[in-house]
C-alpha cells in the first residue's frame, strides 16, 4: 500500500498534464501548501522523534542532510521544489538531473521502510504531486522522445518505493535508522524552506500564499 501511494503522485501528475494544462499560479499555491505541510511534519514530528533517542551528534546528520540536498539541487537546478526551466531539457536525457531527483526520491522513501509513519507518507505524497506535475509538463514540452520521457518518469516514480523497500528488507540499515531519519530531516528542511521563502515574486507579500501556508500548517498540526 505504501509503495502504491508513493508511485501515485507521479502517475497523477503525468495524467493531469496530458488531460489539462495546469495553471501555474494554482501550482505555485499547491507547492506552497506542500512545503508548509512538509515543514510542519518535520518540525512537529520528525525532529522530536530523532532527538528523543538522545544519541550523540544527531544534529550533525541534520546538517549533513542540508549539505547533501544543497549539492543535489546544484545538479537538479532546484527541481525538487519546482524550479525547472525549459532549457534544462535537450535532445538527450539530462542524466545529472535524473540522478539527483532519483537519489532524492530514494532517500525520502527510506524512513518509511523502517517504521510505518502515515504523517510522513502523506507529506511525501503531497510534496511529490506538484513536483511531478511540473516535471511532466516540462518533459512533455521538451524535445525528448516519448520513450525517454517514459524512462525518466518511470525511474523517478519507483525510487521512493525502492528506498522504502531497501530500508525495510536489510536489517543492518535499522541500526542507523535515527541517523538516516536525521539526514532526511535536513533534506526536508532545505526543500520546504526553499519552497516557502524562495518562490515569492520579488519577495513581495502574497496574501493567497500566506493563507495557503497557514492552512498547510494547521492541517499538519491537526493530523498529528
């Protein structure tokens, strides 16, 4: 069930792009909601959980997660939080972009294999849907062949379930589950704050975006 839930956002994003042309303004609002929800789950649930173990240097792994995501975004040009541009796609598959997105998706799925966490699952699904829509839209309008587009989206879709499966089926990974979770916290902190604080046009106050963010915070708090 978890595997299917992790794949569905990519399928839904592809189908939506084929059937309709999503409104960019609505997408940005949905992206803001997903960032707020992801940040809330991270702060209210994941961070207290990893620090409750009282393991030494757990904060260091959070910082490493931030550094790791910074490096991945250098390769993906910020695709994890919706910053994709038409010139990113040429006649051949952009392997660095694909690799960084797949590694990001693989890592975010790993905590779900160690312990069932519905709040985290919902946060990942809500985060992946607008990204999948934006990614599918740019792939559709790119010069890549349909075969390459399918390969790109297929690999991106299976990475989170694969990360969950690997962490759930290899017991030695459980020994480092808190460190892995801390690493993912750093990744989520970077992505969610980038979504919330970098997407404002000219850094102007946007009332609609502010309300959507508050709704994301409220829903995440009530769900926890």
